[in-house]
């Protein structure tokens, strides 16, 4: 199944190419208008129960045309947004990076950086800095866990989504370079784990204005899907709706205002996003510190 968030945190299931079934009323606790971001994580946590009701013979649920709703990121505000750096050898090569996911582990980003398939990517005003796209498979956690073993790792995964990890290149902390609003587009939907044949063998591509920039496969990840769950949950308890960015293959390049990005992940989906120039965003740590040369594509 393909789950979506829409219209202020409502939760739906895709029905064919043009419709969404609104399952919000099946979510335990219902829709919380004061904290609408909580509805999808609660839906994920209770999805077995929701699915049983969906498959049952209860009164039909409301259907909405995709054209009449505004899609959000499937998990608009996860409790945790965790990412693997340097998880593909070809990307490590293009960046001449001393880092490697199996030595550096993971980092965390602000969940407020997440945006959805209807939102543009808004560039901050950072004089002299290069801002790149990265093309990634996102894992969405389904079952809570801590110190999870590899054999049980997949059982803690609810599903997958497409994720673009927008990145300012520079010497500053990763969290500050990757956490501007709209710097983590996620979507267009969340595909349940059963619809992905092998998450460790998925082709992922990103195009800029129709030109292919990334064309990789998750089979090249240094830390694979199961090991990502093991690595992260050794340190932090994971919870339903948590999002994990699994790293980018080679092909990173600068984006500018007016560009249109298209990401596609096999078995998962595709989405297209516009890039626009915004205002502000610089601070004392950025000012006057733009690197003269940034390796990479
Ligand atoms: Mn990344």
C-alpha cells in the first residue's frame, strides 16, 4: 500500500492513479488538529489494526481525488530524522572524503527540514556557498526498538520513500548545513515494506532539468538496510514514523533557483520539485567562511 499525508495532516491510502481513500477516522485517537503531525506516526503504529478495518466490510470511507488535495511529506514531522553520511564508495570518491559510514556512523538533522511533494525547495541566502542535491532512499520506522539485531531489523521497518538531502558544502556541522526548511523533501508517498522486493537492490535516480545526475543502486551501500537499523538503534531507541536517510550515490551537483529536480526510486515512486531562491539564513558561522573549492560533481 501507498500511504500519504494531505491537507493538514490527514492520512490516506492511494487507490489507483487518481484517488486517495481518507483513513484518518480509523487512526486511534483520530485527527489532532492541535498537533496534526502526530496523525501519521499514530497511523503507522496502529496500521495492522487499521488495515484489518480497511479490508473489512465497514461503511465505505471517503475518497478524494488526488487533483483536489494537497500532498504533504508522508511523515511531515518525524520524531527523529537520522542520516548516514558517506554510505556509497563512489560518492566518497567524488568528494575526496575521509569519511565512511562504517567508521563515522550516523548524524541527526532537524525534522523541520522535511518538506513534501507539493513544496518547492527554498534556497537560503548564503554568499559564495554551493548547495547540492543528494538522492537517497528513506527508511520509515514502523515498530519501536532499541538495540535491534540484524535478523529482526526488517520487522521494525514500516516502509520506504524518496528523499532528497539538500546540502550546503562547507566546514560547518552537517546538521546546520542540511537543516534549512525544505532541505529534506520526502515523498510522494510511503510504500509499505511488503511492496519492495529487496530494499538492498533498488535503482535510484535524480534528474535536474531532465539531465540525469544520480543513477545508482542501493546494492552499493556500505551500510545496508538491516545494518542501518542495527547501527542506529544501538545508540537511540527508534519509534514509529522515524525517518532514516540512507546516503547518496555519486552525482552530487549544485542547484540554483529555477531548477526542477526529479527523484525516482525503484518500487517506491517518483516526485518532481522546483527550486526557488529565498531570503536570509546566514549566520556568524557561515559569514566569510565559504570554501574556495568544493570537490565533487
Ligand atoms: Mn546525504
